[in-house]
C-alpha cells in the first residue's frame, strides 16, 4: 500500500498536484456502475471519494443503509477511483457487486484523472464545493463521519 501512495505522489509531481482549496475543478465525465455516462459540469455540494477497496466498502455500506435518493437529496455524489484495479477484476467482480447497490457510484477509470484529487492512505476524501470551486477538503474513516459530512 505504501508503494502505491509513493507512486501516486511521484505521479502527481509529474502530472501536477492534486486539487487544492480555492481551485476550480474541471467538469467531469464519468460512468456509473451500469455504464451510464454522467456529466458533472458543476460539482455537487459534497463529493465523497474512495481510492481503496476498504474505504470504498465503508462508503458503500453506509450508503446502502440510506433511503433511495439520499445522495441527490443532500446534493452529494460518491466517486470510486478504480483506475488501479485490473480490468479483469473490475469486469468479473467489482462491477457486478456495485450493480447491486441502490445508490449511484461514479467511477474514475483513468489513472491521470484520479491523481488530480486529494487522497490519504486508508481515508475517505470529502470535498465541499460552491459551484465548481473547492471550499474544503477533509478526510474521514467512519460511517458517522460520512453522515456528518453529507448532511451538514
């Protein structure tokens, strides 16, 4: 895991640093777990991001206990960066599992795009936006913290 973080830091230095507070985030074109394209021209108020299997599982477990439409109701979105996952694993195991969720999971499948977002090892990234301007970044680990971040 530490090698992956080291690689990510090295790659960020080559491709540019991750978004920082005060920066405007470029519009995103992402697919969800069903292959449907989504265009985020303006960021939702809260963006929850997972970069590892464990953090993704924590977010999915929490969201699976919420009513349908919970993310939309709270002007939030969940993005999972699966760009490091081998394609076979993605197609054979990850996507079929994700398709069982009632909530939407937007997917980053491009490694360069994933590196544009701030991350910490074993943490869930929560970003708060006004329009497309990044207002705040926090890192959380528990379902209670996810709930607080989404519902504030």
